[in-house]
C-alpha cells in the first residue's frame, strides 16, 4: 500500500528533526510535526472514500498522554498522539492507523453505538492495512510502570504493591504487620493479586 510507505517516510523524517526529549522544547516543536501527520491521515481517509470525515479530522501531539500511545475522540474528530512516539517512528504510523480505525469505524456506523474494539473497528483496521492490530493503546517501550504488570494490594490498608514478577511466597504488608502484629508475619495482611 503506497500510502503507508509514504506515511512511514514522513514520520521518519519528523523524528530526525526532533530536539532532545526536553518537555519545554518539545511543546514548541510538536505542533509543526502535527500538520504532516494530519495531512497523511486525511489522505488515507480520502483514499477510503471518507471525504467529509477527512476534511474534519484533526491530529494533535498531546504531551499530557502518559502511558497511552494515542487517543481518538470521534465527537471532536480529534486524534491525539503521545509525543514519546517519536522515539520509535514506526509506532507513530501504527498508532495513527489504530486511532484512525476508531474514527472510521464510528463514522461508518453513524449514530449506532459500537464497541471500541468490536467488529466495526476490526473491519476498519483491515481497510487501513493493519488487520492484525491489537486492542492496546499503551506505549510499547520505555515506560517502566508497564513492566510492573502484577498489582498486589494489602487487604487491610489497601496499599498498592506493583511488581514485575508474580510473588511466589507468602508476603504480607509490612506496615500492617508492624502496626497490628508487632512486625511479625500475619496472614490477615497477606498481599492479594488484583491484576
Ligand atoms: Zn483502540
Ligand atoms: Zn497494609
């Protein structure tokens, strides 16, 4: 699909022009890059016959997105991309197409409510050339919190204990054991896996 190749080229070019990841300068540099991505997204929509949607669509870089790679708001026809994606240019294309699929799916469905990653979205992904796309909006890199995918909780004080690995032994909340059991292990405060 020639459009995709072009998109990739554009985003690589943008990445090369980027300043070092300093939040202050990033805020200035981002809007000029946004225009190219927007033009590309509009061109793709036009190629799929969604001309009206193409003219309304906007794409912005939004530094307030944290672990989320992108976001699509159909009501305002706005796609937001995480500026951190410029560290990994191929992810710009993928994220843009993923979010574009959300917009396109809802556009085609009209007023009918659809599931965010349901059959309509899946169909749009196929049309956009990303048939194997996953339902994940998170950044695929460099977010250390993401590595800690096991979340444990103390059933007593409700404190969170994010962990990289599954806890194999019996582990209890130290604070609660200290406060209520003289610092000795107490099964009442044993951490529970919640995610
Ligand atoms: Zn999605
Ligand atoms: Zn506790």
